[in-house]
C-alpha cells in the first residue's frame, strides 16, 4: 500500500500558540490531500483539503501547505484552543475513491 | 447539520459469528464507504459503493466481507465469519456526487471479537 506518515506522533502546545502538524507522503502521483481531525470516540472530521495544483490553502484558523518537491504536507492551526486537542490525520488520494491515511499526530493544547 | 449515523456503537461477537454493521449515510449523498481502524493504527480503506455496486475495494476486503444497500437509506457491512483480528473501529462515510471530495464520517462502530 501507499505510505503516508507523520513526523511526530505527539505535539503539545500552549493555548494561544500556533500549531504545526507535519505529514510526509511517498507517492508523487498523489494529487489530492485532506486533513482530518479525530476527537476521542468520534469519527474523522474534515478540516481542509488541497489539490496538487496549489501550494497553500487557508481556512478559518487553519492553513495547509503542500510541498510537492519533498512530498510534504503541513497543517497550521492559528491561536490553538483547547477544543483543538485531537488526533490529526493527513490522507492522500491518487485516483478513485481510496484515501490512504497516516498514523496520526496527537495534539494536546495546554490551557 | 446532516450527519452519517452508525449502529450499534459497540458490538461484541464470538469468533466465527456473523455481524452486520449498519450505517445511514447523508440522504443526498451518492458514494458510500467503509473504513476500519485497528486500535492505535491507521484508518484503512475497505470499500466504496456507488449506484448499488462496489466501485473499489482494498485487499483487506476479502470474501468474508460484503456490503449492501438494502433500502433507500441504509448501507450495511457484513462480516461472515469474524476473526479476532477483525476487532477494530469501523467507520462508514459518504460523499455527494463528486468523487474526490471530503468524506463525512460516522461516529464508528467498535467491533470486539472474542
């Protein structure tokens, strides 16, 4: 299968600071990526997506950066809040309906 | 806000028994999916379903698995003869007509095979 991995399994940040969660992917043919947030006991929740014809996409308090040269994806969360504490997954898609998920980074926001 | 609902939230079954996991996708969505997540591991794609047939499946989705849309609202995953390694969280998801777009996930069914 495809390899989608995360650099750091855990991340702790102070409330109000910015968070950066990283993701590496292995298949240069992947052209669509999604970041999901998973809170305890819940299913993955869509945060933001980006297609390979873009380098950056911004949402509300979140920004995704895509570096195709090094096959790297990052999620930036501005002014992190306690409600942002969760596991964050990146998922990649090459074609069709299959998404390959990474193992996840656990973000803990310290009040 | 529309959501994907799954039942039951937790299912315990004996090895070798059949289980059916149920999902109600978002009503105007056309693509349906099952994913699973073994504890502490990645979310893994199992199968996608469109127009009353399987459109894609992974190598995990072998002959012991089947999916069905028995009526206009439900989408089910059947595991014929459960094995211990089938213990996992099973997520149903759905997307609207456009294929490559965000999937809306249900809360999941935790399957425990004993």
